[in-house]
């Protein structure tokens, strides 16, 4: 005996409801995709967008102070024996060793004297760079934040007590200076140093 097929009758009203439900489901799926694609793209590419780049806080290089050139530049020796002039980022001290003697100021000499007292020859300091790569200014000086401690922090009070750049600013020996030749300054450091007047 042959099986009889049964057909289920659907009224036009039921068909219309199903059609509306399918449309709503497709619309919801489209909206989810519309939101998900940019979000997934952002997650994938966020390391290439400056706003989302993680600041390299905490990685330092221990060096020994050989000489204080002026109020914002020191000469240091690296563990491998190489020597570099370090220009302290985000600050500018008045001139004290300019070849044109008329450009040198008493304030500049005081800033250099303070820095020599803070960092006597042989002092170990810790350099931190703005980026993973070392950057240099047009005079060939390496740009860095100089710390008295191996540990760094984005805490305002810690920066003011342990970062040489901030100490010079807070004592009035230097002024805030957003150094254009370096990469984008660390946002947390920039905020603190910019706030010291």
C-alpha cells in the first residue's frame, strides 16, 4: 500500500507572519554583521592606531652618568661601554654651554649645577624611551626619560619624585617643551610634565 503524502495547509495570515519573522531575523543578522565587522577590524588593527597603542612603561636601560653637559643633557655610558649624549624629553633648560657666550644665562648655569648635584659622576640612572626604538634629535643626542629608579610608573607623584625630567621642571630649572623630533610622547608622562608649572 502506497503511503499518502499529507500537505499542511497554511493560511495566508500564517505565511505573512513567517515572512515578517524571516525579514526581522535577516535584519537583525545584518545589524549584527554591521557592528561586528568594524569591531573585529578595530581589534585586529588596534596596535597600528596611535590612540590604542600601548605605552611602553617599565622597560628601562641602566646606564652610568659620565658628565652633565647642561641643564637638559647628560653623557652616559651603557653596559657595553658605548657612550651617548642623552637629551631629556619634554623639558628645556636655559643655555649654559652655548658656543655664543651671550646666549648663556645665569639660570642655565644654575640648572646645570643642580643637575650635577643630582647626578654626580658614576650615578646609575635608568633610561626609558618613547618607543621601542631609540630616537635621536638633529644634534645626534638620544632622546629619553631619565629615572633615578629602575621601576617606572605613570603615577603623578612617583613621576615627580623619581623622573629627572620632572624634578628639573618642579624645581624651576627647566620649562615644559614638547620635543617635536621625538615620537609621540607617552601620554601619561606628557600630562604630568605639562601640568608642572
